[in-house]
C-alpha cells in the first residue's frame, strides 16, 4: 500500500509549488463563501439571505475555475481565459450592485443593510484578486483595483448611502483588493520563477553533458591523431622493408605495436578525464616522429620550471602541430622554439610544407579549406588568424579552446617563402625576460 502523502513526495519542486498555488486560490474561494455565510448566519429566514448565499456561491465557484485556468495560462499550457475573466468581472459588479441596491431599501443600521455591504465588499475584493491572476501588466491591475473601489463608492452614493459611509466602504475595498491583487501577482511571479529556475537547471545539466562530449571528442582527436599518423607511417615503412626482405621491418612493427598499446592506455586516461600532456615528452616525441618521417627537426627552448597548466596546454599544441606536419604538409624541415617573453610562454612551430597552390595549408583538409580562413596579414608578412575562428578542421579549433581556458591564444598561417608557422602564447603567473637555449 502506498503511504498517505506519497503522491506529494513524488512531485518535483515546481509541481509542488504549482499544487500549493492552485489550492491556495481554491481555498480563497472557500473563504469568500464562508465570510458571507458568517455575515448572514444570524438572519436565516430573511428573503435576501438565500439570494446573497446563492450569488456568492456562484461567484466563488467561477473564481476557482478562473484561477485554475489563469494558472495554466501563466505556465503556457492554455490560452488566456478571456471569457472567464470578463464573466467574473461582470458577475462581481452585478452581485455588488444588487447587494447595495437591496440594502438601500433597508433601514440604516439594520443587520440586513450591514450584510449587503459586507457581501458587496467581499465579492469585489475577492473578484479583483482572482482577476489579477489573468493580467500581466501592473498598470492594468492598478486600474482594476481603483475602478472597482471607485465604482462601488459611486454606486453606494447613487443608491442613497451616506457619503461618509460610501467613502469608507470604497476605502475598505481599495485596501482589501490591493492586498489580494498583490498576493495574486506575487504568487504568479513566484510560480514562473520556480519553473524558470528548474528549466535553467535542466539546461545547465544539458550544457554540461554537451561540453563533456566536446571535451571527450577533442581529447580523442588530439590523443589518437598523431599516434594513428605514426602507425600509418611506420606500417608503410615496414611494408617497404618487408618487400626488400630487410630485418628492420620487424623492429618497425614492434614499434607499431608499442604505439598501439600506448594509444589504448591514453584513450583510457582520456575517458577517466585524468590525462595531461607533458611538454618535454611531447617535444621529444615530435623530434623522434618527424625524424622517422625523414623531416629534419630542430627543437630549441627551455621547458624546466614552467607551470603544469602551461606545459599541458603547450604539449597539446606540439602534438597537434606534429600531426598536421605529418598528415597534411610536404615538409623537409621543422623548427620548434619555446621562449618566455614578458611573462608569456611563446611556442612557435614552423615548417616548409605550406602549399602554394589553392588554399591548402598544413593542417587544412584535403578539399582545400584553410584553418586560417579568416586570417589577416601581419607586418612581417605572416598570415595570422588574429583571434578569428579557425575553421576547416577540429584540430586547431580544439587547440584554441584549450588555450582559451588558460588565457592563451593561437595564430596560424603561411609566411613568405612557402613556410607555415603556428604560434601559441600562454601567460605565466610572473613576468620574465626573453630566454632561449638549446634543449
């Protein structure tokens, strides 16, 4: 058996607030009927009493229905209940006018006259509060409150009520209607705020999942890109050696096996989210891989003492740049330089593999699109990305995301002489002077 109240615990927070708001206004309708009932309970048997009770019960039922439909409208589930709002407003005015007209015939100070005034004021106060649920503009709510209070005072004077009594009744309706209208508007605002916060929380969760997917895809690209390029290169070399019956083919395949096992470990590390690139290891790996591909590689600079976050970011740059040289360029030499200039670590990777025809660049896809499609030409003849989005491949775009996380920036493009240059800058915690030494 389900526990009593289990239905409440199974509701979400917005659903609980919605249920509380709905039943609060339903309870207001019950309070309206009970208020009039208490006002006429001592006059049972009088002719207008049954008319008062019937009219107020009908008004309370219509108010509850209007409140429920208005709450649905505030949540965007159904159109605005315009007909119900007009019907409730007309019924409120009609009941109030009828009650004041009936009491005008009674002697002043009689119980029935006081009951009529109570019925008119109660109906107008609660009617205004319920009508405020279907109105968004504060000016319209203010006009509604002022109109009902001023109209009740004018009708009271017209039916013969003393001016002072009519004024106090209008003031009472004004204060009561304003308080209940404010309660209605605040309840609607609170309900919308709760649903908006819940939607924002769901959106944040979806964005977190999407960001993690992008990070995972970027890391897999960076991890597997160079390794797969090296495996393809060494496999091709092993095939050529095997055709010539050279024993070195076995060593190349052993190296391919080692790289494949290392790639498996790196993929597992990426999945766990713990992998960080080491700059010195990446520089050594780049030198060995490029040398194996027949590309002269010169690495200069000092990496000792650099912060871990800087080494990790620049390590990914070296990995991606090496992959681009192997996969997309026709380079014969490559130079990698690491410098510290005025508190910023500058990594430069330059090679002679930039294609002159079309827009093909190292790092560009085979269809000729450029990773530096929005480049500008610098004073030294360098074509730079200059902070624009690098398109035409996910490698350089992923590097820009990594560098942006540490306030760094990336520039890539062709320079004079058929060379391609990639420059990455990452700030340090403290400033320094230019340092460049042999690695």
